[in-house]
């Protein structure tokens, strides 16, 4: 019996309805979203009911209570699992809720290897929450496989990877890391938030689990917080479904609907994000105030060859470091008109932020601290010429 005690799978499984053999765009629009069998509606209903009628005790159509399972959430889970090429997947109330469910696979005494430039919230969860519950960790530059091997302990059970990383846009060779982790009997988790399944499919590269903050590119419109986990091992999925139902950090049906709606245009949005980011990079490179531009699409980027191999495109995130350090960086961050100064990323509107004081303030002073002269851009879908003019104007005004 499944952990939800309803006999139905406790997660969205790929392969139901439109499945293998179709292209990414087709699956993004149709997987888990067959027309409603009763009304023919082409959009899955936003199923707001918290409970579902039973025709006899324990006899129901697969749903009994919306924390345990909800039809709109199941559509999203099926669609996302299909896009990641997973056996199944689970949606959560936020990216961190999804990560927390994955970390529940560990037990006190277990050890975990995390990137030395992990997303700040991931580091806080691993260090601040799980550290005090007896799960220890080592921060390692994951691009360096010798460093990963060197950090391995007899109690190491999981390696957490992000690629591209945040905010330095480092690249991890997922296939190489997966063979190292599997040779030692560990589990490889990849946070695929920056790339999305359109640009990169970690499970196909050998990862065991893929996690997302769907708040970013998947939703894509800055209007729904959410998270997702997918994997290929049904026993692990059942365990995660047990945590999802037992802990209860589930997304509401409206947020699931908004995320599903966003995913339909993921492929076209990612193509535009990538193209616009490449143009912004070209505009930043020659500017005298810019010391360096961090973008995996640049041939000089240390991860370029691996990124070219494992990604379909180089993404919409760009970081750059100002020669003058923090003072001009703060001026530029506050000096753009079109680029909104804000945390988060991956939506239609372009954002600029100062990681040292904003997204990564919680790691200031730690080994994960970010260069105070670094600015991070989430290149949106406005007219690229407008974005470039605004950014160069702010750089010039900062006298940087
Ligand atoms: C935003 C983000 C998260 C956390 O997701 P939330 O939806 O904010 O909880 C995790 N990983 C990465 C890479 C992110 O950008």
C-alpha cells in the first residue's frame, strides 16, 4: 500500500497519457493535461476541494484529501516528471520545502557534501536546520572531483550539486560526478533551477534526484512560489511521497495551475532568455568598469566545454564583477530603471541584485561569501536593446 493509504501512487508518474516519443514542447503543453474527460476543457480544472466523496468506505477515484493528493497538483507532478525524464515527481510549497523533503532521506550521523557556492537558502537549511539535527556536511568546490573524493567519509550518503551555480555560474560535470558518487554508494541530487529541464536533464546525465525551485523559470512570471523533486527510483519516490504527505508542505491548487501555465511556454522563454543573455554579455565585456563577466557561454569560462556538452543553451543568468568593488556595484544595482532591483530570478522581467548584501547575506564572512563587487543579472524577456542601454547607462553614471 502506498504511503497515502489510498492504493494510488503518491506521486505524479510519467508515461500516463502523452508520453515517450514526443518532443519537449509537446510534452510541456500536454503531459498530465489531457482534456477533461467530462467537459472536454483543454485546461486542467483548478481543483479547490479539500476532500473527495467516497462511494463506499475506502472506495474513491484516487483522491481522498488534498494534502495527500490533489488533481491539479497531480497534473503538475506528471508534467514535470515527464519533462525531467523521471519515473515520478512531487510538487512542494517552495523549492526549500522540496529540498527539505530530500534531506529527510538522511538520518542523524549521516554526512552530506554540498557545493562551496550553494544557493544561500540551501546552505542555511543544511547548516542551520539539518546541522543541529545531527546531519553533518562539508562544503566543497564540486567542479573539483578530487576535492569531492577527499571530502568523502564512511558516513557520506549524499552529494548535493547545482549547475550552473548561484551566483558565480560555475559548472559541474554531472556525469563525472555521478560516477564518482555511485562508485562510493552515494546519492546524487542536482538542483536544476537555473537550467530547467529544457536546457539540462540531470537524471539522463546520471543524477538520482533532481530538485527545483519552480518559483523561478518554471513558473516564469514571478507570481507563484513552488518546488519540485523528481527521480527514477520508485522506492525513493514512495519515501518522498510519505514525507510530502506527513510533513504537509504542499502547494495549493492555484499555484499548481499557475506553474503548469508557465511551463507551457518554458521552451520559447528559455530560448529568448539565452539569446538575450548572450547579447548582454557581449555588451558588458568591453566596458572599462567591468573586471570580469561570469557566463558559461563564454569560451574563456572554465566550465564552458562541460556546459556545451551537458546543456542545450547557456541560460539567462549572468554575473559580473566591477573593477571598483562594492561602491560602484551598489550604485549600478540601484541605478537601473528597467532592471528591477530585487531578489529571485527566472521570470519575464529582468532583475539585478547584489548577492553579497542580498541573496547571499546569510553566508557573508563564511567560506561561501561572495565578492562584494559582484552583481547578478536575471536577463528577462524585454527588448534586449532596451536592457543593454539601461545597464550601460547605469554603469556610466556610476562612474565605475
Ligand atoms: C530560489 C532557489 C531555491 C529555493 O527555492 P524557493 O522556491 O525560494 O524556496 C533553491 N535553489 C535555487 C538554485 C534557487 O534559485
